[in-house]
C-alpha cells in the first residue's frame, strides 16, 4: 500500500482516504473530528482567495537563555521545526479579507514547537493588535498552541502580560477581537490572549484548558468530570460563546463582524 494515502481518524479510528479528508477541510467525513491544520492551510480555508498579506513574516526568534533540554538544544529544535513545518515561527499575522470584510489575522502554527508562545509570537500578536487599532479593523486570532514556550523562560511568560495589556487597550478603544480556539488551546495562551476575545469561537472537540487533566486531578485529588476540557464542556460552562464547524467559520466570522464592528 503506498504510504501517505490513508490516515487514521483519532475520533472514530476509521481508516480514511487522505484526499477525502483534505477535500473536507481536514474534517473526518464519518465522525466530524477536526484534524489539526498548519497555519498555511488555515489561512487558505479562512480568507478570500489570495487576500492574505503577511506582515513580519521573517521575524525569527533568538535563543536568549542558551537553552538545553533532553539531550538537544533550543537552537537545534528551532532548525528542525522550521524544516518540518516550513514556518519560521509559531504565528503568522497579516491583513486579509473574509467574505469581503477587511480583518487583521493572527494564526498560530501548531507544527512549530507545538504552537508555543515565545518572544516572537507575543510580539507578532501585539503588532497585529496595534495594526487593527490604527486601521480600525477587527482582529481575528486562531489559536492552536501548547502554551508558553519554556525554552525562553520568563521572556515567554512576560508575553502573557504584554499581549493581555495590549488587548486591553484595544478593548478600551472599542476594537472588535474574535478568537477561534482550535485543538489544542492550552497553558499560557489560554491564560492570556486566547480567552480575551469579545467573541470566543471553538472548533468541535477542541482541547481547551490550562494545565493538563492529570496534573489537575493529582493536585486537587478529585475525579474530573467526563468531557473535561473539551470545547463542548467549555461552552456548557460559559468559557466559550459558540462552537462552529470549520466549514461555517468564514460565514460566522463575517456575520459577527457585521453585527459587532462599528
Ligand atoms: Zn472520524
């Protein structure tokens, strides 16, 4: 059997034709499982054809701590992930149109150091907010992240405060901020810009949380409820405003912009 022709769905465990899944926006046609997708693919699905103009696309991270871990180094891992994902960092920002509505877009890249937020991701998000403010455009952020990037220590944690403060200014200025939480949205990203949207949309089944379920269970010594940290659980408990199928994201975001943007 030629390699790469089939893919196993983590939702229903069916073997699926890769091309059939791709044609269906990387959603399982059998059980609706939303596969993780690269930033490039996400942008293609979300914006009007060829309308994305990237900003700060060449911004690359340094290795401020000379960080070494598990027999390798941060520098090596950056190189490997650049090669693997074709991305220079874990977020892409730019200007685009969604169904004819101008937006500033920030999209996370889950295939680059687990979509973690280091210095560059934080700076890019803040640049996107500033641009949205200057141009009076709505800001749309798509999160898919393992959290703050431990390889940059306190520098990455500092970006949680900086992104939150920048978004607070945007909010005071009356800006519209729409967040889309894709699988997974966790850690320092959940604890900062992912949860600060005026409207928070989640994709079906997305893992959304701060610490992992095992850490929480061991800390508070109780059994966690079924479906804990899924998008559906978060909707039920008021952490997200709606769950939207990937095929409906464009029209839902356009509708929200028409309704909320002054
Ligand atoms: Zn499936």
